[in-house]
C-alpha cells in the first residue's frame, strides 16, 4: 500500500503520521533548512485521491502543483522499482486522474 511508503519515509525522519483535521489524509510535517515538507497518506478511496491532495494543499497553503510529489503504484513496473515522472497524464490510473 502506498500509505506504507509514505509512512516509512516519515519514520526515517522520526515523524509519525496522524489524522489531519480534514479527515482526508494522515499527515506529518518536517522542517529542514527553512523548507517545510508535508508527508501525507490518503485516507479516501484511490479514485478520490484528489480530494485528499486538495485538502492537504489547502491546509498547508500549497498553491503551486509543481511542489507536490505523488507516490503511487504502477502495474507496469516490477515490485520495488520506482520511476520519477514530471507532468503527463494519469495513463488510465483513476487516482492520478482525480489529482490532475
């Protein structure tokens, strides 16, 4: 589950994901070198991931989509492999389509 990936990333910084006030995601905030990083794991159905992303962005004042990194599964990749992608379509992934 992608929430486990985010949880591991947060734990590597000794942070704990907790329910956010909006109820759409678990979040944890980390600050380093005057930069704030918000780890968030959606608590809504995958096809509605955009609701969680919008709520987290609104809560933390993020208005530039280029500052958002989305971690998701991809059946085209073998387990344990990652791919970085900037922009583009959701390629049939309904969760990504709800975010875009």
